[in-house]
C-alpha cells in the first residue's frame, strides 16, 4: 500500500505565557500553558509548522531553542488603557498573524481575548 504524503500544516497557538515557561521564570503559567507547550512540541516533531503568538520581545527574553517559532505581536506595556486594543494591539495581532500565514489559529482556554481572536479568524478566513 502506498502512503500518501500529508500536507504540512501551519498551526498558530495564542499564548502570552509560554515565554515565561521556556525561560523557566518565576512566573505562574498554569496547566493550560504547559499543555499548549506539549502540543507545540509534539506537533513540531510530527513535522507540522507550529508558531506561538506571543508578546513583542519574547525571542530575546527566551534563552533556549525550541522546535516551534515564537511569533511576536505587540508590546504588553505600550498604549493607553483599554483603548490600546483599538489602535495598537489589534492591528499588531493582525500583522503578526498575516505574516505567519497559519492554516489554523488556537487559543488555550477561555478569556477576554477569545472574542478578539474570533474576529481575527473571521477577518482572515482562518478556522479558530
């Protein structure tokens, strides 16, 4: 029986805590972050192109190499209060996701950003 070659998928996980886990920082990341890290490692070793959407500066912060990419989006400190989502964070998220060109976007658990990422998925026609 002939094996069919599978298409390599580009998977993007949304997780702003993973850099702290990778750097072994004294920062509480939680079980969902650890689970997402395990998925990212496993899927990378299975030949998939995996990225983790995270904060700007994460690549400099993380000292170790990992088999997946850290896709930087926005600075967590920049902007003015709640309105920063409108004029700064949302456009930076869109830009980072567009540059990575994922086939699927994942978020580890429910939170305030689910609605924003759902809108991004609809705008970019990507399953979320």
